[in-house]
C-alpha cells in the first residue's frame, strides 16, 4: 500500500464469485470480508506493494509495483 490506507473492492451480487463480499489487501495479505456475518478469510499472502484491486466475474486483479496478480475465486 502506498500510504497505509486500505485497498479494497466490492464483489457485486450476480457478477460471478464473491458477490456481496469486500476484498481487502492489508499487511501484504488478501482477505475476503462478508459484512453480513463479519467473517474475514485470508485468501492469499505475500501481496507486496499493492497499488489497486479490482474484480470482474470470478477474477480479482491486484496491481502491484512489480507484478500484476490474477486471483481466480472459482478455484477456491
């Protein structure tokens, strides 16, 4: 993270995997957070220098300084 702020995006219900969940990068880890239950699940560690995160269908795209990570939620 550039300035210590939370990097996140919301999963839209009906747009594939993870609808209704917020996907958050904190402390070099990717989490899925479900507000309804308060559940927070670690999905991936080692996410270094994340700049942004976006979601389209079942794919999370995490843009980092040195790489772009494509995380397929349907593989869980």
